């Protein structure tokens, strides 16, 4: 099957590279559990440009975006921007899972379990 390329704004490529070098603590903590195909053998990427956005984590095979919501998501209007961004990503066939930084630090097992549950459901749909 040919890989469906999600278009992205080329101007975001360098910015994404800088973000990878300045990861938040929650991103680093989750990345330690996603990198190297640790999550059921799937390949995740950090700070991946998609459309006009940069996703915190992205897995092509699963068409899955994982977003971590830190303190900046508590600012006025952030919920509206997050919802708009999520709708745009979903409009190109992606699924977005969101977690708060606090969840990553305090309930990593639950975060990983939710990602694994998504994978199990996704794999079940592919087999149909």
C-alpha cells in the first residue's frame, strides 16, 4: 500500500527541528516510552510538521497524533485553537489523542494504556 503523504508547510521544518532540541519535560518523558518502536512495534516521530501545525508525536502507520497539553493550553483561547487544530488534523484522516502534562507525570501507565488501547482498536479495524 502506498503511503499517503500528509502535506505540510515547508517553513515549519526548521522550527520543528528546533522544537525537538528544546523538548519539554513531559515530551521527553513520553518519548522515552515511544522511541525505538517500543510501543507495540510502531514508529513514532517527534515534532512532526503536518498541514500548518507541528504535532508533538506522530505515527504514520496508525495515522495517530499525540498532543501534550502543558501550561500554555490553559491560556485564554487555547481551547478554541486546540479544537480548530484537531478538526483540521482529523479532516485529513488523522486521530488525535490529547494528554495533559500532569497525566504524563502522574499517570504514565494510564497514558500508555490509552495509546495501546487505540492501537488494539486500530489493528482490529485493519483486519476487518
